């Protein structure tokens, strides 16, 4: 209803305005004197608007009571004032679409926006990230002559910044500076725009320009500090942040809770937790953000005890826990592989009524992955489908974060088919580097390493050009290490050098050391190590492990001494590597010395794994009685790994009685697996106790335990070829068997006698000799000789321990071929050349 420009004199003092709505009818009482007396408008109109239950009803009051027909000359400024209030109110309650609708209605009714209208309209455009609307409003501002209004200019800078148009925002900012109409808010708006797009260096440069202007009116305020401190945190420039901290104290801005939170957060993200804690404790006013900044900081650097202590304090002081708090604690547990604890906190969070966000779910799934909790992972998957992934209007980037975490969880729970299905369900254009990395890593660590390398190759060839990062490269190198694929590992190394991964070179270089060592080239591993500008503990232990695998114990101990000299921490893992190297090099006395002194000299208490290494060390040297005494003197109950080490030694030295004792202990620990049964079967077969062999095999059959089939693979000119025992599937089989027959004939003339005890079947010796010829490692060697150029090393990998007869035969064969044989089995490397092996019998 539009109020006419004049009212009849006999009208009552009160006029009822009737506004029909869909479900309700709204009556507003307006005094007729209010409509006629300009001076009375504000107070009575305020009362009228207070009766409105929504912005829509208030809008109808404004449009109905103050149309242009109501004498615009008289009412113009008051009406625009109330339009501004309606738009402002819509923006405050985040009804940005409504704010723009009101603005359009205001223009339709020919009311002219002023310098207070446009800032709120621009804010609505920015929050909606509607660049088209923002540019349209900008055009209106230019035509209205309000482009010199500082409030309007600030609104334009902020709008363009939130729409991601930093160039436009900077142009508007520069124009205001040239015209001399800037204020602190202008600089803050531009800084906020840069911060939103992670242009941290530009934030600092802008702040420097602001300070260097020497304009008293442009002194940084609390908002300025809140903008620049996160930039310091992202760049890790804590000294710069400390200067800002001092400025906040001098300007008495320190008492502002937002400034205090920003300072705490800056120190925490720069890993200066002591400084962060001091600031936190001195803050007179704290909110949940203050606590969260410190909890998250401790959690991210691994000081989880401190983070958990703060979490408990928050509960004791009845601080309201929000999703950030819960997520930080869950993430802390997950990062320490404490998956069950992470799940318990998640359950508490759900019971408290807090709503999980993407970070929460990703952390929970990481916890499930750490402990292989497939059931809980599936439950989390269901929750994600119901509450996140199936909702309209979701952020696709956040959804992808959850899906990536699900792929990682399923892969680490060894459900590779489900992981692959989820990977395939993602549109190729939507896959990011994390998607590819978790899938490649899953295959590399928990599936078929060949699939990992195929997927890595597919990533490089993908039409959407997703560039591998350091983690992707590391996963591919892990796959190469598992397969002993030196050729592909070298190609990846070349890719790393071409692409230049300097910022993460330590991480990648460690994986290169491991790959080269496990692919049979310890010298290349040492070359990578020597060329590293910075090394960490993993670098040293990786090289020591490599030397140990290749039987180069003296060099491993030399690296250990250099590591000590470099001042790096020596822990239990380091000693495991040292004892492993001593074991595979026959360095019994040195190993015993390190073991006996590790607690006194280094403060490292021997664990079950260290005792297992010592049992292996003594067992390889044939000192089984000493090994058994060491087990009996253990301060704790021996674990399965200790008894397996003893059982393996009993196989080498044919001690059936002690082997049966070790097997009985393993059975008590319910640690029966195919390895235990296979070792006992082999031990009985060597002792020609065929009834016991049949009994063990019957037990395996009834227990559902299947022996892993032995296989060997060898690197040919163009591909890697795999052989199983008695394999005749290869096109070159006839040539392979003919060459083997010739080689066996020649080495027998040199003194080779087949060790028929390794043909674990109850047949005569002649037939056992024929069976030995068919072993997979011999077939792989023959293929390698046929396909390799003279002088080129033949690299063979076997998934199980190498057969003793094959080891002896290869030692003889190395005297009559022009190749070095590099054989990797499940235990170590054998470098066989000119009739000798690097293992020197310690295998």
C-alpha cells in the first residue's frame, strides 16, 4: 500500500497499513502525524520497525510508507537511512542475497544510495564472491561520483580481494594512495586480500610500506597486526613476528584478544612453543581460539603430552571445546600412530554434540589407517557419506580430502581393491597429487609394487598434468626398492635431478639411498649420501643398513662412528642397524661389545628386537648354546621374533632338538605362520625324517596355511622376467635348460657336488639332483647369462631365502662366466664373483 502525498484532514490520527503475506497478516500502526511531520520520523519509525519480525516485513514498511510519491524532497535522507539499515542488518546476519535484493529494490524505487550504502552492498558481493555483481556496483559508484569516498574505496578493495581479483584490488588501492584518500582500513583491506590468497611475502612488503610512510594517521592498529602476524607464521619468520610482538606491547594493542591469539598462533606455527606459552599465560582475556592455537601448535610438532595437558586444563576450567580443539587432539594421537586413542576422543566428541569437520574425519581415518582398524574406518566412511559427501553445495576440494583419506585408510588396511575402486570413481580431471600419491603409496607398501610403478607411470603420462611431489617420488622409490628395480630407480633419480626437488631433497635423498642399497648398488647409495648438503638420522641409518645388507660390516661401523662424531642422537633403531650389520658380516665380538655397552654408554635399554639380532648373530656363527643362554637370561619373556631367529639358525646348523624347542615356544605364543612350518619341514627333510615332514605338511593343510611359492626375477635388457621352480613357460625355456645342463656339467668337473639335502623330497639322490637344477634362481641366472652383454652384472632377486645348493653352484659358475652375480634374497645380498661370495658363509 502506497501512502498518498497528502491525507484528508478528517482522517484519524492512526492509519493502519495492511501487508498480506503467504502465511501471516501483518498490521503496522503508523501515526498520521508521523507521516506528516518530518521531525517525528526517526523515533516513531524505529518503533514501527521494531514490530517487524523479519527483514522482509521491515522492507515492506519502508517501500510502502516511503515511496517517491511521499514527497522525496522531504523524506529522501531519512528513507535512504532506513534502506541502509535494512541492508546493513541483512549483511550482519549473513543474508547476503537478501541484502542485494534490497539494494536492487531501492534502485527500482529511484532512491539514491549514498556513501554508507555501498560499503555494505560491496561486502555482500564479496561474501558471495560474486564478481559480476561487484563490478556492476563499481560502475554505479563511478557514475554517482562516490569513487572518492574512502569508505566506498575500502569496500571495493575488500570486495575484489574476496573475489580473488588481487590485481583489481591492488589497482583500486594504488589509486586511493595516489589521490591521498587512504586510511588504515585501506591498507588493512589490501593486506587481508593478500593474506586470503597466501601471498604472505606481499603482506609483509605492504606492511613495511605502511610503516615507512611515517604518516601518524596510518599507524598500524590491531587489525593490521592480525593480518601480518599470520603471514609471519606461514613464512616461519619468527624474529619478524617478535618485532611485531614488541610493537603490540608498546602500542598497548597486546591486550586485544585477537592480537594475543595471533601472536600465540605465530609463535606456535614457528615452533617457538615456549614463547607461545609465555604469551598465552600472560593473556588476561583468553577465548577458545587462544587455547586452540597452543593445543594445535604442540600437536603439530609432536609434543603431544603438552597438548593433552592443555586439553585436560580446558575441560577442568570448563572452556567450551569446539571442533578445532577436538580435531587437534585427534590429529595428535593419529600422528603418533595411537589410533585407538584417536577413536576414543572422536567418540567423546560425538557424544558432546560437536559436529566433526573435514579435518576431524581426515584425522580419524589416519588413526584407523595407523592401526589397521578396518571396521572403524568403514564406520567413518558411512558417516562421511551420510553427513558430508552426499550433501548438495559441498566444497569439492573438501570432499576430495575425505576421499583421499579413505583411499589411504583402505590401502593401509590392505583392502587394495576397495582403494582402487574409490580411486577409479574420481574423475581424472579432479584427481590431485595427494590422490595419486596415496594410491601409489598403498601399492608400494601394502600391495603389488609393480602396480605402484605402473600407476606412477600413468600419472606422468596423464593428460591433466598432475606433477608428482616429494611424497609421490618417495612412494615410487619404495616400490623400486621392494622389487630391486635398479633401472627404474635410476630413471626416477634422473627425473628428480631434472625437476629439482631441492626443498625436499633430504626426504627424497633418503629414499634414494634406500632404493640403491636394496637394488644392489651400495656404492651409488654412498654417492647420494656424500652429495647431500644436509643429512638427518634417517640418512645415516639408511646407509648403514645398506652396508649391512651387502655384508660390508666394517664400513657400516665406520658410518656409525662418523654419526656419533656428528653429534646425532643414537637410539634403539640405530643399534638395531649396527647389530644387523655385525650379524651379516660375521663380526661376533664387535656385535657383542656394542650390545653389552649400549645401555651404559648410550642409555639405550635393549629390547626384544635387539636380543633377536644377537641370537641371529650368534646363530649364524654356529654358537647356538650361547644364543640359547642369552634367551634364558632375557629380563622379559622372549617374543616370537627371538624364537624365529633361533629357529633359522637351527636350520643352517641342522640342530633338530633345539629347533623343536623353538617351534614349541612359537606355538605357545600362537605365532604359527607359513615361515615357521616351512622352516621345521626343511629341518626335518635335511635330517631325513620324512614322517615328521609329512606331519608338518598335514598340519599346514588342516590349519589352512599355505607355503609361499618361491620365485626369482632377473633384470633383462628391456624387462624384468620372473621364474618359478620348474618353470618352462618362457619362450626361451629350451635354451635356458640347455645352458644350465652345460653349466652343471662343467662345474661338476671343477669339483661341484650337488647338495641334495636341499631337494626336500623323499626321492633318490639322482632325482634330487635333477630337481635342484629346476630351482628358480638357477633359471633366472641362465636367462641373465643368455640376455646380458659380457661384463654386465646379473641382478637376481628371490622372495625367499636362497637355496644352499644354488648358492654353491653360482659360486662355481661365477668362475666361468664374465659376469658378477648380484643375488638378493629375503635376508641379504650376495655379490658372487670369481668363485667367492661377499657373505663369506654368514647367511
